[in-house]
C-alpha cells in the first residue's frame, strides 16, 4: 500500500511536540495506532516499524516523548551514554509535564 509520512508539530506548552505521522495515501477511513517510542526517541527502527504498519493500512502517530527537554529530531544513540542519559531526562521532566 502506498503511504505518506512526515512530521507534524503539535502545540504543547512552551515547546511544540514533534510527532511522526505515517498514513495510507488512498482516501478512506483507516484504524489508527499510537506508537510510544522507547527511551531512545524516534530512531530508525521505530520509524521503520511505523512505516511498515502504515503500509498495512494503519494511520500511525509516534510522538517525541522528551520534546520538552530535547531538541526536535533528537534521536539518542544506542550506546551506554545514550542509555544512561534517559533516566536523567525522565527525572528532570515534572510529572505534570510528561506525555
């Protein structure tokens, strides 16, 4: 199935939340799936899973979960430093500010 994919900025307090959206191109109604990323944000494997599901006929939305404390488009490397960085980001985000 042919699909479209891209990013949308959603107003969310002082900083917009960037969301990856992939959807079938044909004009029809499709089921939707919200993909909540792992601690590394929207990395290649996450985006590939999203577009694969879109190819099967789903509308996919995947937000950047640390959008308040990381720059837009920040995907963290799969290494020890990246793994250790996530708990600090999680702790520095107030409960009321978490997605």
